C-alpha cells in the first residue's frame, strides 16, 4: 500500500512540475504581420526554436509586434516588448535591432539579416560578440559581386543597372547600398536608382529606368518591407528588363534570377540561437554565424519572354531552373 501511495504521489508531483513549467517569452519584431516573406521567416524561426525544445502553446509564447510598414513604430514597439519582460527580442534587421538596442540595456537580442553588425557597433567581433547581441549575419563580401556577375553573364554587354529600393529603408540600411555601389564600381557598371514604396508607383519607376537606358534591374532586401517582389518581377517583364533578386520566390514568381542566402536556413538558425539563450546561453559568448548556404534560381520562362539565352555555365550552377 505504501508503495502504491508513493507511486501515486510521484505521479502527482511530476504532473504538478510539468504544469508549472516556465513559459519562455520571445519578442518578435517585423515590418508586417502577413505576406510571403513574413510567413516564410516566421515559419523558419519557430522551427529553429522547436529544434531547441521550445514550442508555442507549450513552453513558448511568441509576442509578435509589427510596424505595419512604418519604421518610426519600431522604437515604441521595442520599448513595449522590453516593458513586458520578454526574455529575448528577435530583431532580424537593422531598424528592429536599433530599436531593441535602445529599448532596454539588458534584454538579449537575436539578429538575422544585418549585413555587418560589427560596423554598426552592435558587437565587438563576429567570433566573440561581447555584448547582448548575437545571431546570424548576411555579411559576405563576395555575395553582391556574384549577383551582379550572374546578371552580366545573362545579359551580354550589360553596363547600366537599375536598382529598386524602398526610400523608407534608406537611412536604416545604408550598408546594402554601399556594398552594391562598391561592387558595381569594381565591375565597371553604372547604377540608376529608383524608389518604390507602394504598388501604384511601380510603373512610373520602371518607366524612369527604361528612360535612363538601363539594361537590367536588381532588387535588394531593402524592398522586403513591401512584399512587392511579384509586382517588381511583373513590372520588370512588362518593361522588358531582366531582373535579379535576393529572395528566391521572386524568381519563382516571374523574376529572371535570384541569388542569395537560403533565408529559411538563416531564420531557422536565428531561432536556434534564441532557444540556446532561453536555455542559459550568453549572447556575448555565442559567435555570430555567416550564411552557409546560397541558392541560385533561374526562370527560363522569363528568359524566353525577354529573348535571352542564359549560358549553360550559369544554368549548371542553378539550384532550381523554372521551365
């Protein structure tokens, strides 16, 4: 009887302990709360958390806050998350990370797509951050050069390239533009920039590019705020401009090519970093990782519509070829 009682009490105690398992709270800052980029990155981030043992509805609460395309909202949103005592703030890009940095001096921050967190003084070095910031960076000196080189191989005689950017992101994301300008200069290319922040401005922007005699167009992560990759791709095709993107689904939706980090992998690893911090890891001692996997997607259907013949040497490098 005593053994039975002991067994029952043990089961009860285990049940009580499970019921009292602490729920970790993670703040999640984003430009929007819908759209293909948002859905993809959120899914990958939560997958990384799950790999570390944190599951929503069980031992994890994801406190999501969206700026609804207004960069000025990140500061009050970050302060709100800090005041609500989240354990970690996931602030993937520069505008979010900057807001989180000043919102609270103690809450750990995980990043995902900042090109160079050292240059922005978020960390002391990639190998040993030395601050409360860690995560993944998209820093890769050769990436932008390779994207332009691929475009040059696909478009014979390319010399003028249009750049589609989001004016609202310009002040917060100067690193991407600086690197693009540096790469273009090294390759002897001239850049022509247009600013697009809403769908109805696309046609006028692309008319400016054709008037400026550009031969192709490139879009960067500066534009993910708008979820307009499909619209960019369609506008480029309408104006007969070969297009290069950083996010693969833009090529899948009609762009000529995309080349960039595997963002599913980047955000999944950011989720794992967050999980490690929740389990007691110290951001200051967690080396920031660079991209490990890159994907090249080529849309041959778009190439044929543009009258382009993509070299076999480029096709052989592609991870996905859309017929």
